[in-house]
C-alpha cells in the first residue's frame, strides 16, 4: 500500500474546504406541512383501537366463564355417573 505524506498546512487547508457550509437557494424558510398525526383521524383511530381492545377482552372473559361452567357441568355429570 502506497502512502502519500501530507504536511499540516495542506491538511488544514483541505479540512477547511471540505467543511464549508453551503446554502441552497430557495430553502431559506421551512415549509409548514400538515401531518396526518395532527388530524382528528388519529384520535378517531385510537378510539376505535381502544374500543376493539375492550371488546376483545370482554369476549375473552365471556369465553373463559363459559369454559369454566362447561367444565363444572362435565365434572358434575361424571361424578353423578360414577355413583
């Protein structure tokens, strides 16, 4: 591998030229954009998500209660048939 020696003055000059700040014409002021997060749609979608979560938890609890009742009935039938 071949190395090229660079003295400190040349290195400083190269660093100064590479760090020059460039201004782009026409980009002086930022444009205001309306984000979809700023709309009411986000709040509506979050509300629907919360509603779906509550409905899912309620349905799961209902299924669990039905399962426990079915197991209790099954156990009672088995116990009665054994006697």
